[in-house]
């Protein structure tokens, strides 16, 4: 079922202990009329991106960043934007997103390889599974941009009509 475009709903994610719970409620509310599968996938994406905003965003701000959710026709778009404290982190994210994009249908193998690497090296400081989970488990196509200390990740997927 095709829907008309829905204006992007946004959440300014605050740096507080309940931030991820706020993000989860936001995602569930933004797509309350979609199928349970779509709501679950979008909630996964919003929570993973929200966690990244809190962990890796510029630490000198009260807000971690913004998360937006919109729908156009049958495509759901989740957009996370934040200032980053490390250009190195932003470049690492861009490389991972590029690797996921280039993998095509082989994102499962990237996911498995990362899980194996974490199993073999539990001392690694970062799991770096969130974006892989979104692509593999959530079925999202990811894109990323980085300009003037601002990182933006966009996750898109097709969702069926209302439940």
C-alpha cells in the first residue's frame, strides 16, 4: 500500500539516562500505523543510532544530536545527525557504511565476520555492531555524510502498508 509523504518527525536526543527509552518511544509513536515488522525495524534503527549519538557525539553539548523519521510512499527513512568530537571516528563510520553499501547482499558475511572478530578478541574497545545490525537484521540501506564536524547517517527501507 502506498502512502503519501509524511513530514519528518524529529527528536532532539538529550544527554540523560532515559535518552534511549525516549528514542524508543519516539520511534514507536512515529510509525504507530505501520506493520509490527516495520515498527520493530525502525525502533532498532532509532535505538542503534541514538546510542551512537550519545556515545560518539561531541561531549560538550547537552543534546547528543537529532533523529528524524519520515515516510515517502513505502520507504521509511531514519536520519541521525550530530556533531562529532573526532574526525577519526567519523571517517571510521563512513568507511563501515561504504563497506556495507559495497557488500550488496553479503552484509550477512560482514556481520558474521565482525561477531567472530569480537569472539576472538573480546578486549576490543568498540563492538561496532550497530550499523551492521541495522543493515542485516533491520534490512536498511545506509548512507553517510560528514561535513564541518557534522556526521549524518541515513537508513532507509521499504515497509508494508498499515497493520
